[in-house]
């Protein structure tokens, strides 16, 4: 079973994403900000990370840059999931090492389609 | 109060729509008629879909009948739909066809293109090949029965929702620009596609001959006999080594001998071979 860490400061979003990802057979962990997420990753690197941008303490892009410097931090597939929806933010995310990018609002179809693009789900399984 | 459509009116609508588009409306589709035709009834200040159908029948109103036909077609589509056909085109079909005609230009037809996602996916694919140093000289003709969907295709404007289905984000930022809440396909990509209204039931000869025909998710709405006729007329508009791509749930097998399946796509059956073996 693949693991996915959901990083978002909104409990509601985490709950919605968890339901979708569990349906897609992921084992899900949650974190409420970048710092919590970094702690979780140091304990065990997930296969995928669904990552919000704007969060207290450590935001998504700061987390991603820190993650990619960690040992083993290059392995998780990172999919941003944020209301930031302009070209500048998307380019910055890709440059920092994001694999895919979801612009909120999202639904199950979009999440699944993006996880396929990112290689977290095989196309046949989708 | 909305009254149910009389059988005679339903039969009339079904017959006229089929004659114009090939679309088969069976009696169990009456819910579809209700939801799709209600906006037209309102616009025409008619009290119900039943009245609309009756009016179209009694007046033999060509304009109304076309509007109904347009409203009853399904336009669902998205970028790089099903992925696999596009991967096949990129990795196998286009390189092979190109090799077979080193100096020639490929003609590609998106035969029921809807709102443009399919045609632009083809154009982006060619543009990416070009950027990767494998330039392809190609022309993309994209047609649909509906002027309404073509209008959207020509505008090349898509919602955030539409660009997140099937499009990898790198492809999005390479080939689109953000305009307000919408995403617009780059001029470079748009210029590669020629949109044109065209009915698959009409004589296809004016379109010319194609190397690749992408006819996806439209034949399944037709009656078997219509499918066969359209497939045979498409075959007549293809080069000898031409390739046909159908929707994921569609096939030529058991419908027409004009094509042979070749692992994910269809190749024209050579007429010369048929006549040679007959001789
Ligand atoms: C479901 S969409 C398929 C779009 C795209 N090919 C895809 O696979 O995503 C079907 C399209 O076929 C068009 N169509 C239906 N009957 C047609 C006909 N007789 N001639 C041309 N187009 C037709 C409809 O207008 C609609 O846009």
C-alpha cells in the first residue's frame, strides 16, 4: 500500500482529501503545517505528499525546499494543492521540485488525474 | 406544468435528430430530452419541451430542429483523453508515418473534436516533438457538427477545471497563458489547427485525404449501420498506410472490414490487396 502525507492547515480539506485518497487505496497521514510535515517525513518518508501553500509556521514552498535537502527527501512525489493559481506560483513550485500541481477547488477526478500524471497511481489502476 | 411529450412528437424528434446527426435516441432517453431541450423551450417562450417538440413538428421548423439536434449531442471531452492513443501517436504512429514520407506533410483529422481539447492535444504533442528536435510537418483539421462547440474551440479558452483534467502541469504552463480566471491556449498551438463545421454523415471528399484520423467517442452514439457507413467513408479518405484512432470503448471489429486492428489503433485494409486476391 502506498503512503501519502496530506499537509494542509484546514481540517476540512484534510478530511476531504483523506477520503478521496483512501478510496484510491493510500495509507494516509496528516500534518497541519510544514514543520509538522517535516517531522513526519524525518520519521518515515511517504510515497506521496499532497501539499498546501499557505500555512502557519512553515509554508508549503519552504517545506518543499527543506524536504528536498533531507536525506531521502528526493524520493517523495510532491503534488501541490493550493488556491494559488497563477503561472508564477506554479513555476516556482516546479523549480523547487514539485512534481504536479492542483489548483483549488479540486474534486476526486482532478486529484486522481493529477496523481496519475505524477506517477503515484498507474494509469491502468485509475 | 410540464406535460409529457406525446409519442408522435418523441418519434418525430428522434427521427429528425437521427437524420441530421446519426445520433440514436431511444425511448429510455426521454429524461435527456427533457433536460437538454428545456433551455430551448424557454428561449422560444414555449411552456414545455412537449410544446417545443409539437411546434417543431407542426411547423417543420428547420432552425428549431437543428437547435434540438445540437443540444442533444454529448460534448464531453478532455485533454489527452485516455492518454494511450496520444502516447501511441507520439511514440509509434507519427514516427512511422514520417519515415514513410520523408519530405511529405502529415494530414491529421480530429473528426468530432467537440470543444477543441482533442485537436489541441494533438497540436501540443506535435509542438513537443518539434521542441525535442523531431520536427513534424503536419496539418490538423478539426471538425464538428456543432457550431456552438466550435466557437469555444476557436476561442481556445478553458476553465481551471477543464485544464486540470488530463493536462500535466508542465504542459499547461508551456502551452497556455492565464487570462483572468481562464487559461488560453498559446497562439502558436492555435495556429496549428483549422476548425471547420462538418457533418460526418455528409460526403467526406471535400476534406481531402488524411494520414491520421482521430474519430473518438462519436460513433458509439450512432446506429450500427451508420457506424459502418461512416467508417467506410472515412477509409476512403485515408492514405494506404493511414491510421485510425477510436474511443476506448469503440472498435471497427464486427462493424466494418475497412479496417484491421493493430494494437490500440486501426489500419486501413488495403483495397489493392482485396482486389488482387479476388482476381
Ligand atoms: C463526446 S464528443 C467527443 C469529443 C472528442 N472526440 C473526445 O473523444 O473527447 C462527441 C462530439 O461529436 C459531435 N458529433 C455528433 N454527431 C456528429 C456528426 N454527425 N458529425 C460530426 N460531429 C458529430 C458532437 O457535436 C460532439 O461534439
